[in-house]
C-alpha cells in the first residue's frame, strides 16, 4: 500500500543559490509515491507553514518530506503536520542547506535531489507515534539533611510539591556551623522552618534500603530504627554532601608520644572553627600554620576555608599566620578579594612545590618547606597547624550509588564530567544530584543547583502527569528471547522484564524512563527491539537510496547530539568537504548496528564513518564507547572478508566542533584516495 | 544454555566455495542468547559472506531465516521453502540444530558456521563461562554447587591439587579461580566441610553410552 507523499522544498529566501530548484522539482516529481512537490522560499515561517498545511489537506497528503536542517525545524514541521491532521512523526527531512548547498562549491542540484530521495525512501516506512499522558507521583524524596537538602525541600514546598527529607543523622544541619561562620547564615531558622513546614516530612536517623521503579513512580523502602516505611515518589534528589579527612603525609610520622597533639595542635578546619567560636579558650594561639593544595589539586574548598579562617583568626587574636600552599586557586565568586584581604592583613603565604615536613616538639608543630620564590628552606614553629584536608564524597555514597545504579566519577563523587548531564541530572531520569555530592562546589554553585533542580522537578511533576511518546522504542514480545542483554546495557535503567499478556517474560521498555538512544536496538541479538524512525528498514532504505546513485561514496552515521550539529555548523561556516559524503542521522552512535555498516559496504560505500560524542561526554553515557567497540568488531569482520585498506573510522567530537568534523571527513577521504591508487 | 563461537570467515568461505546461493539459518534459542546465531548474527554473516565473495569477484546470493529452535523437526520444517531455493545451508545453530537440519533436508548439504563450545552461563554482558560438562553423573551435591569437572583445569574430583596459587587462583591460568578453593569456601559457609575429607573414586567416563539418550518417565 503506497502512501501519498508531499515533498516541500525550500530555497531559504534565495540563500540557497547553487541548487537549480526548477530542475530539482522536475526530478523529485518523478519519484514513485510523490503526489506533489512544492517550492517555497520561507517554509519555516508562518506563511510557508500555512501553505504547507493547506497543501497537505487539499492533496490528502499522508507523509511529508521537507527540506531544511532537522536541528532547527523538525519540531516546527512536526507541529505543522499535527495541525494538518497527520501524525507528527510521518515526517522525514532532507538537509539540503547546511549539508549540501553550504558545504560544497558549484552546482549541487544532483546531491540535493539525492538527499530528498533518501528522505522519501525513509518516509515511506515511518510509523506514527502516539502521545499519552501518564500519571506521576507529586511527592519528592530529598536525601540529605544539610543546607542544600533543606533549601531544596523549602523551595519545593513553596512551589507546592510535597517532600520527604531523609537524613541518616539524628538531627538536621550537622555541618551548618561552617556555613554560619563563613557566610553568616542563620541555619537554625532554616531548620526550624523546614521542621514546621506542612509540605515537608522530616525523617531523621533513617536511610533508604531499596528503590524500584522509574521516574514518576519510584517505590522506596526506608528504614528508620526498627520501623520500615514504604513510599512512592515521583523524583529522588540526592544532596548527600561531602566529608573531610586530614591529609597528612604518612611520612615522616610524628613520634608516638607526640601523636596526642592531634586535635589540639594539629586540627581540622572544622575544629579550628570551633576554637574560633570558643570565647573561653585558655591560651590564644600566637602562631598559626595552614596548609592546602598538596594532595590532589582539588583545593577549592580547603582554600576557601583557609582564607576565611585565617582572616577570622587574624581579626580575633591578631596571630601570626603562615599559609603553605602549592597553588592558590581562586575560582569562586569573591575568593580573589578574600585572598587580597588576607594578604593585606599580613597573612604570610609560602609557596612550596613539595609537601612540607611536619614534626612535633614540646607542644609545638614545626613546618619545614622549601620556599619557591626565595629558593630557600624555611622552617616555622606554630602553636596550631590547621592541616590540609581532603574533600571526599559523603559517607554512604557508594552504597547509594549501587542502590540507585548511578555511576560515580574517578573521585567517587556523583556525576562525572558529562556535559549532557550538567548541572543536576543523572543518567536515570527522575534522579537528580545536587550540591557537594557532585564535587566540591562553592555556595554560588550550590544555589544554582538548588534552583535548577527545583525548576526541573517542578516541570516534571507539578501537573501530576507527563506526556510521553508511546512505544517509540519497543521490544516485540514475539521475537524477544529474554536474553537480558538490553536490560544489562540500557544506560538509563529503562528496561525490565514484564509479562506481556500473561505469556512468557520479555523485555519491557518504559516509555517514561526511556531516553531514546537505541543502544538496546543495536545490540538485541534477536532483532526484537524496534526504535521508530531508526528501525533497520528505515536505515537500510537510506543506505539503498545512496547506493542507487553513488558508488565509492562515504556514509557517515552522525549522532544527533554531537556530529550532526557539528556538520550543520560546518555548513554554516561554509567549511567545504567532499560531495560524496552522505550523512545518516542517528540518535546516538551507540545505535549504529554492525550490520548497518556492512550493508553500506554492500551498497557500494568506499567506507563508513561513525561519529559520536566526545569520550566521557556521551549523551547516553555508554553509546560512544559501544560504537567504538562495534567499529573495531566491524573492521575485524571486514578484514576477514578481505575488504581491507579502507577501514571504518570512528571519531569523537562535540557539537561545536565543525573543524574536527571536516578534518575527519578529509582524513578518511585521503585514505580512500590512497586506497584507490 | 549451550554456548557457541563463530567459525573464522576463512573456513566458512571454504565451505561455501562451490555454491552460488545459500541459506543462512539462525536459531532463536541458546545461540541467540549468546550472541552468535540469532537473527542479528544471521544478517551480519549473510552480509559478510556477500562482501567476502564480492571481494573475490565471485558473487553469492543469500537467503536468511531464523527458527525458534533448530533442534526441533517441526520448527525446522517451517523454512523448507527457503531451503528448496538454495544449494546449501549454513547453520548458525549448535551441533544439535545442524544435525536436525541435515536430517530434515537430506538432499542439501548443511554446514555449521559455529563451533559448539560448552554449556555455560553469562558472567556479565557478553561473557560466557563454562559451568557444566554434561558428564551424565552429576556431582554438584558434594561440591557446594560448583562443578570441578569443568571449572577445575584438571577436572579433579579430589582437589585441590598442589598448585593452587596465592589468592585462590589456578596454577594453569592465574586469571581463573581454583574451583576447589571455591568449593571449600562454599562448603565452609554451609558448615559442610566434612565433605572435603571424603574420597571420591574416579568417574568411569567410559561407561557413558554414546550416543546418549534420555527417556522421559511420564508420557
């Protein structure tokens, strides 16, 4: 059964001047299934959209091909289709502007027509995707009892969302004293207002023991003493903070009888804070030493604490203060000023490349270091040494991360350096990470996190329902062999076993939790998982269309989060690359299947490029590393088949790296040219 | 579950060399689960053969089919029309599936494209380990549910041998755990260490009748 296809070409107000549109219209009209071809100069503007709607209605168009970059206009044209009474997903786009006209010199009419042909081949196969409202719980669980957690609960309460504050300690705000002395916050007022808030339930001495479910519907088991509590939450926010540990070099050790001075002569920042607050201190320290930035270079917090405490001590006791450091890093708001103020007050800063030697003698602490500027050894005897501190993830971070199945970074803080997750989201929809549990954030950054998470959660849960696309990615229960592969590989934890129609257990993909990456579809050994819009048929239709008109071309599978926008940007900057490159847009490099690549070779491709996000910054966490593995495997298969000399290449790039995109294309082109000789 | 490994392309190409049209037949059970012979691998292998033959300038046509269990005659019959169209069948099923196909389509050569390797389980995504040697005389009751016949490199019934390495690793492969250390620890947890003192006489593998047959007691 053939559908009526409407093709809408646009010359973008005449900007596209190296395509002969009259010739293109004539050619496209002849393609099978095409009912009408329209040429517009402003398809995305109101006038163009109105014309599109009336054309769809008058000609009874069932599927639409439009030309422009999907990055900009796919959502606009989907709306147009919906207004015209079609399902928005029966649309395929041919990017004849950025990836054709602007990317090449000279007349590119042929390529434009071929790109339209690719889109026509694909649009035939597309299937409608319906939308549905799914109910979600409006309750939020905030784990943690510090400033970040309390502020979040208060702000969520203000926007009308009920919150449970889950703290493992017996009281809230155990670290609040530090904030009071640094920033002058009245934390006790905050604690009493959160305890009195009717939208906030405070559970202290309690911890989470089990979590199942997904965004909008998490079932959480909480243990509070002997009591077990079951609750449902729409979202979970982790604000579990940090802990500190003294970072004294193990050698040389203080002699045994002098170890007692820990806590008296060698103190932590927190202990020093309480010394400062103690008005009945017997003897005020005359000489004080501080140390930071010798251990792991993550010294934002230790520096901030040192500057604050050194200034306070100078003001209160007028002590002599020596600060030993490797580097002063003043990347927080107001920190540079604080540093200047400390210097002006007479705090002495001593830069040393090696960790100072600390020894204790007759109740005093001696610090020996090599001053970088003087080039001389320096020795200071202090009454008190505020030792360097390591900032570590809060206690229990490891347990929570395995409970929720969330990854941690190399320092075991939540959320690694993935730009797609910044600032507060995790790889699991509905689980958020805020404040110091993500690393040593200063107050400004913490406040941004809080606002950010409140907006996110409010947007998700405030209506009590979320609109989802139904079965966009689905495992066919007839074909699923219950091998569990998809469940093991899904980076978003969106797949679990379900019993479809009371028959055997099969993979069930949650429409709510699925982030539409297609990693599962590419790995499913039974080819049971179908990702609408990127099914095998739809990818192969494009590969076939390319093969019909070209030979010895390059097929580039471009991730829509990185390489595709990079290619668009290359066009916008008029960076040129060879015309025989054909781009197939995919939701993630991890969606590219080995057999799609082999098919491209079968249809005459000289080679294939797989382009995904930068290492460690994959929108779908593991997609780019899986793609790299698959490319390696694919090259092994090609070598076995004696198709060698032109291996598949994988490049990692970010969406703002058009030059890298062009470099990748040029490099591979050179390889192909050399192979051809 | 039965675990298998793909044969090298060179060997498969050799097998296919006299033919111009073949059926690549997958199996939807064990070999699908271990990523070697399901619908996906059928597509990959079909594509790879075509590329290989095309590189040799000797094109080949492939048909593809995957049945739920190639070791069931009734299920194999479902693809008889496709078999009729081709000169030979390349099966991605275990040895049992290949033989069922061969028996059902006696006039067509049926070739194995995989080596059936062992009975095992997935240790993690994409990694399968051997668990059972199908010896026909199960011993697991005495060894805390750990089979020394396949998990001990020497298949010792009375272990461990003298070569256990530090940390309970095997002397033959330091990457692998010593099965007898695992057995000891498991029995220790269950308070059944007395079993370690028992002596077990050698199994009489020669007594296993080939070919094996199992008759269900109930009809």
